[in-house]
C-alpha cells in the first residue's frame, strides 16, 4: 500500500466544526471543511464529513480498480434507493419475500396478492424485489399507489414485473447486499412466502437482524396456504436441529408467526403497532414510544415480568421526552417508557412489545381483523 504524504507539519485547518475522522493531514482536513462550508452544510455535517474523509482515504490507499468499482457502485445504489424512498418515509410499508417462480395460478400467488391488498386498504404500501412470482403478486395486490420495487439485475432473470416496471418507485440494483439492505431498512413489517435459496437467505438474514438487534423490532409473518407444509417443515428443522443444539434460544420463535390465514397475517402486522410506535436509545436507556400511557399497575406488572432484561431498576413511565429527543424533535407528542435494556435479549424485547400491545389501556385492535395470538394469550 502506498503511504500518504506526510503533511503533519503543515498549517492546521482554519475552521473547526467538531471532532470526527480525519484524512491524516491538516491541509486535507481543511479542504474537506472548506468544501462543507462552500456547500453550506449545517445539518448532519459530521456524517457528511465522514463520507468525504472516506473518499480521501480510499484515494490515499490506492485500492485496485475492482475494489473501487464495487465501493462506487454500492454507494451509488444505496443513495439512489434512499432518494426513491425519502418522500415516503412516513408511509407504513411491508416487505414481501417469496419465489420468483410462483405462477399466477398457484394458491400462494393469491395469498400474497390478498395480503398486500388488505394492507393497502389500511394505508400500507408493499415493497418487493420487483420480479415475477410472489413479487408480482404483492405489487398487483397493493396497486400502483402502494407499490415499491427493488429489482436485481441478473443475466438470466429478471425484468421488473409489469405492475412496477414504469413506476418511479422502482430502483434496480447490481448487488444483492445493497438490495437486501433497502428491503429490510425501509419497511415496518415483513411477509415471507415459500421460495428457494434466495427466499431462505432473506428470511434467515431478517431473523438474524431481529435476533441481534441490528434491525428494529418488527412483525414477521411466514405465510403458507391452507394445508401447506413448507414453513412447518422449516420450523421442524429449526426446532429439532438448531434450537435443540442450543444454537438459538427457544424464545427466538417469538420473532415470527407461521400462518395460512391472510386475515391473521394482516392482524399480526397491524396489531404490532396497536400500542407500540417505535424505540430509540438515549444514552444507556432504551426509550419506547407508545400510543397510550400504561397505568401504574400495568407498568409495575411489566417491570416484574421483564426484570430479567433490565440491567438495573424497573421499567418507568417518562413524564415527557428526554432532552436529546426534544432537541431532535423526535416524536415529542407520544407517551414513552424507558428501561435499562441488556442489549442482548431481543426476543424477550419482542415479548415486551406484545405485552404493551395487549394492555387493557392500549387502543382497540384493528377493526375486522383477529387479535394476534400472542396478545390473546396474554389477555386470557
């Protein structure tokens, strides 16, 4: 690797805008700051500085052309995807995974189409990989207004399906990893129908992200047709081979729901946000935003039941947003609770969310849809 020139003795940058990654020389640091000034960057300046510094370091490291092409294409694809989704960040979305080989005559196609249609009627949009099969079924059911596509360019397949091919809410990707990033990042829930290697890869990666806290908690429905065996066979393998060997915990099964009922699938997705809204970290505390404030009796019971995931103290109802949230104007209108979460028990955190949704003080369940089984069990 070629070493960058030694600029340590040169004049330091004139404008200081906080600490952050540096290029290795004050002259280049000053040029980065000057460029940010010229672009009149004030918001998220630290993140943009890191991007510029990363480009400088790549140039200094003299990476080979293939490395540069991969980095360049990946960043370009990610940014293009962010630009497509940016105007719709407030719209709830479900990502639907499944086989590109599922025919329109297959009952699975009807299941996917029906679920997307029912969610669209509730204001939800559907995101798919934009190809044929289950991906086409989801977008057909969602309709043009509620459809997003993230296509993958392959030598043998696939062209974007006709339900999204001319839609500006379509983006095409060269790399599976950038495509999967967007398919997971941009959605609030997930439906997975039977598929091949790609679908299994997506489902296992999604569950891994939820299990490890790399993705925010979200409902995952593994949807089958009545009498189908795909997901039950999958679960037998997970239970008898993976769980039985201690490779995952038994509680990790709470991260997903297997069903052959479209109404139950829709109820699981919509019911997840019955009372729960979102969460974030503020310092070492996890703040959970809700629709309704738990009563003193309810919060005391939750603190006792979920004491094992708290490193210290009970779960508490906050009187209002914390200072960091106020500065960032982060959902200031919502009530919130806080806990010292242990940062590892994400399946138990999912169960806490289910418990919050099942509280008597929570809003009523979505009209016309069954209450999720986990919430019914808690209320029984």
